C-alpha cells in the first residue's frame, strides 16, 4: 500500500514534491503527513485509502494541481 501510494503521489505531483519518506510502522499503521500536518490515517478512518483519495487530500493540503487534472484546471 505505501509503495503504491508513494508512486501515485510522485506521478501526480512530480515537480511539486521535494521529498517523501516511507517509514515502516507496526500494527498496520498507514499515515500521510504533509508539511507536518496529518492528512490521512488508516487508524483514524479504520480503512485503507480509496483510489485517488490520497492524491485529492494532498492536492487540498498543498494547493497543487495533480497531473491528471492539469488539462481540466
């Protein structure tokens, strides 16, 4: 899940992501933090992120336009 999420985020925000860390955590935890702010937590939602959900959340948190939406924007 984490590797796929990282791949999706780099694909969608290639020029806007300065760095990304994947940190192994126990207990099936999966969290996404942008600029120090938690924007997704599997522990809080009780589920895996849905397709496109993390891209949408990162876009909302940063104001960046995902590559897949550039033609629409």
